């Protein structure tokens, strides 16, 4: 019970919040009263005890969100019959019982025992994350999964699948905890190593001090992809030697290649229509998603961009004519942090822009698919799926959260050619590279 709070108090002190011994004792007593189950209640309670002025309250908010803000903690319930099984593994039993309070206590207790606060290098992330899992009993969980799979019983196979899905989610949570401890303390690391970390860190874990560095990484990434795409164009114009046809043509010359034959590779210029969610549920990611949209608009021709929350607007002209700082302020002033309404936003897109979608168009949606229980307008996405070359959905949430609560992602899935998790810069880079590569095809 005390381990998570001990770690948080250390992080808060490192962030410049003055916490006395008496205040630490009060924090422990308050936490015993409210527990860890209700994160907002815990945050409000600790803020009253620890933060003494506006500056400390701001620092407290940042520390709390970084330390306790485990976005992946929402593990979805199994949609079929409840799982009622008794197992030897404590971790497996916690997951089968869907005991999220016990899971978060176990995670933070394991992080404290693993001395995660000592992490200093990006190369240590995997080692510390694995240590957390070992302390939690990942070996026992894996043995339980293997044992259920080995029986050949369909019900046991379902239990094994259920536990394996959650094992992956817990592994992501363990890495999350380590990243959150590392991000504020690694500012003195070599630039190349820092950039490597930022490319592979979950965007929600990136420290605010790294925003400018992230801009440079994103712009370089978009420029590199655009340059590579340009080389593909030049190669397509030149073509590739067709050895078999060349030899057949030159049989009369004893196969001396006087007359060459070239196999042309035609590259179809990608037409991209990119819709970016900037609602409150993805507020922590919106800045980076818009940054990537802006950089892509700068480097790749024929990209039309849109932003949406409770409605949708086109942002192409904003990104083309204004600096990023001016563009993001204008977009966020218009839509930012509002409740998402996917149904209305897709409806706005269909009524105003669907006629521009054809067999050469790739529609890309960056968003979590959370509709706030509104009508999701599956029919609109189905219409786009039928008209477009491809519909690509990049979702910042882990797959285990798709379909949980107000998420309608599972209902959108049948009408996506590609749907993948995208919450790291590497994910964004891979997705755009795939968009550009999809333009290649043999004539």
C-alpha cells in the first residue's frame, strides 16, 4: 500500500515540491483513507496535502499525471461468459478477477522493489521493465497460460487467450512506468541517445522540455520519407533491367545485350486525406499528432488535412500558410479538448468532402475511436471504405482497450484496410512509410 506513494513523493520532491516529514505522514494517512481505486479522488486528496501555491499545484499536476497516469490500465472485460477459474499464480488470479486496484498496487510495489527510480539510461528501460514483471510473478502467469493451452479443452483455450492478452497489456504498463521515471531525469543524456529514446517512447510519456526536440525529430522524419519517395520516382523513370527479355531479344547476337529491355515500375502519387482527433480524450497526444500532420503537409504533396472533436474542419490552408505555433493555436482554439463526436465528425466529412475520395485516395484517421456513447455513423466509414483506395486507422490506445466503455473501435474495424496502434514516433514513421510504399506497383 505504501510503495506507490513513496515513489511518488520522491518524484514530487525531485520536481521541486517542498514536502516535509509531517506532510509525508499526512499523505500516507490520507491515502489509507481514500485508497488508489479512484484516481481523481487520490489526486485531489494529495494535492490538498502537498501543494501549497499555484506553482506547486502545477508541478504536482505534471508529476501526478506522469506517475499515476497509466493510460493502458483499462483492461477490457471478456465479452463472453465470465471466467471463473482458480489458479496458483497470484498475478493470473488478479487478471482473471479484473481487480484493477490490486494490479496497480502490485505494479507500483514491484517498481519500488526493482528500484526503478535509479533508471538513468534509455538502454535500461527493457531491463527494468522485465525486472518489474519478474517481481510481479510473470513466470507463474506464463506457466498458467501454457498449462491451460496444453489441455486441448476449448474453455481452457479461452482462458489462456484471455490471460495472454492481459499479459501483453501488463508488460506495456511495466514499460510505461519505467519510461515515466526516466523522462524527467534524462535531460543530460547524449543527444543521439535522447533522440533514440524519444522516437521509441510513448508520446504521452514525453516530457514537456522535449517538445522542441520532438519537433526537429518529426520534421527530419517527414523530410527523410519525402526524400526517399523522391528517389523512388527517379528510379521509376529510369526503370529496371529485365534480364530475361533482354536475353531473348539478343539471341541473334549470341546473347550480347545490344538491345536492352526495361521493366518499368509505375509509382502512383499518393493522395492522402488525413483526419486528426484533437478532443479531450487524446489531449495529451494532440500536439504531437498535429505536429506530424503539419510536417507531412510541408514535405509531401497532395495531403489534405482535417481536425475534429465534436465537429470537423479542414486545416489544409491553416497548415500551409501559418507557422506550426500559429496553426496549432488556431486549431486547438476551434476544437481542442472538446468531447469527441465521431458520428457528427464523420458526417461532416461525408457531406462536404466525400466526393473528393476516389480509388486513388487514402483516408487516414488518427484517433481513439471513443464516441462518448453517441451514434458512431458506421455507415459513413463503410462508404469511405468502398470508395477509397485504403482506409487506415491509427489508434493511440492499446488493442486491449478497443471496444472498452465508449470505444466503438471494434465496430469500425471491418471498414478499415489497416488499423494499428500508433502512440510512438516510430509507429507514425512506419505508418507514413507504408502509405508512400503503397503507391508503388508494377506496370
